[in-house]
C-alpha cells in the first residue's frame, strides 16, 4: 500500500512539472513566420495563465485590431460573388483568409443592399438582403440577438488557436466578438421597420466549396439617406 502511495506521489509530481513547463506554440512559429508583435504574441498570454477574460479582450481589440483588418480586406460583394462563380479556388486564395489548409475561407465584403425581409422567429435573427438590387435575396444578414459562426475571429491574421490555453477559450473569444456586433452594430436597429430600404454594409462570412446560402455578419451598417 505504501509503495502504491509513493508511486502516485511521484507520478503527480512529474505531471505538475510537465504542465508547468508547457507553453503555447504560435501558428506562425510553426510555419516559420512572425507577427512582429514580440515573443509573447499579440495578446501576451501563455498556457500558464488561467484568468483569461474573453469579454474584456474582445472589447480591447475590437476597434484597434478587429475592425481595421476587416475593413482592409473588404471587397465589393457582387464582385466577389462573380469571381467565386468563375474560379472559386483562385478567388478564395485572392480575397479570403484561412490559417490552415482544410479550413473554411473567410471573406470580408462591402456594398449597398436592400432589405427584402426580416425573420426574428428565433434568437438567430436574420434579414434577407439584395446586393444586386434586382429584387432577389443574395445573402442573409445576421441581426441577432444570437449569432452563429466564427468568421470575425477567423479572418484575423493575428489571432491563432495556438495563442490560447485550449479550444474552449478560443471559442469564447469568437462568441464575445459576435456579441460586440450585437451590442455595438445592430442593437438599436429594428430591421423590421426598414424593409425596402437600402443600407451600406461591411460584413464577414465563412464559405466552403459548394457554396450554399451566404450568411454574413455585419460589423458596420448605415442606412442610406
């Protein structure tokens, strides 16, 4: 019995030493690249830190990091759709972003669209919008209050899963970035009162081979005069 207890103590001590020595390897370190943000990565946390606050981080990086990245990548929606239809692989690599092969490409788009209808029957509300202004919906725009998808997070070239302690915290950041859309972009808008009106949009979405309905998450919405 004493030998079993001693063995367990030794194994436990070894495990503590092992996990204490673990650090997160960033994606660009594995790929040989660099973000240029210092040895601690852009956000400066490692596997030893367990007080991660996703809401605080999302608020801190929303304006200086998240929005500029999306705005710089945004291309005209109709132009992107035409290029994807012509040559999906080439257009995806030209306009989209993904960290690793096999992941979905993430795109940023902009343009003028007309609101055709609004569906708020579920928490994941959406508005059917028409970018081509031909009376037919081209995409569904998420209007909340709940949002699905991780495109806001995944289009960022400075945010990698390897910067996080685990996938749970990585997912929590994606959720809080979506919540920033709820709280700062669409929170004061009753879209059902604006059917037929035109809006200026900057938004993101994830897209895989084979297409399907385009579901965009707006980071900027403005009604046209």
